[in-house]
C-alpha cells in the first residue's frame, strides 16, 4: 500500500528567490530606492505576482502626507507601471494621484 503525501506549492518567497537566481526579475532591494524617489513613505506590504504575463512588484505604502498608495513595478527592470491611490472599504479615496493607463502604459521613474 502506497502512502500518498500532499504536494505543496512553492512559497512566494521561494518563487521570488528562484526568479532572481534565474535572472527573470530584479531583487526587491534594487526596486525599493525607486519607491523612495517617486514618493517617500513607509512601506506597508510588498507582493510579487504574475500579471498579464509579467512579474510585478505590488507595493502598498503610507505616504509622508498620510495618504495610502499602491505602486506597481515591472520586476524585470524596475520600471514603474502604475501609481494609484488606495481606496478604503467605503470607496473613500485615500490618495489623490492616479496614473493613466494599464500595464502597457508605463511611467518613467
């Protein structure tokens, strides 16, 4: 009788490390100075996800002026893809800057 063991997916950290090792993405440490240059504040959360076929660093931060923002960077080269305000639970807009377009309309950093 064979014992079936559950198969666990790689953790997000494992995927990120492997993508950095394979040269698919920049290390987060190289992207963070770009965040500070664009909008100073305190980083609350960072996620690495695949969106529309590319690796994206999604960074949620509390800006120095007290507003919340989400910044999206192409993890391959650190290009800012989108900078948008974060909305509260009741549709309240916390930030006041919205970047036009989607992933295909990149902003310069």
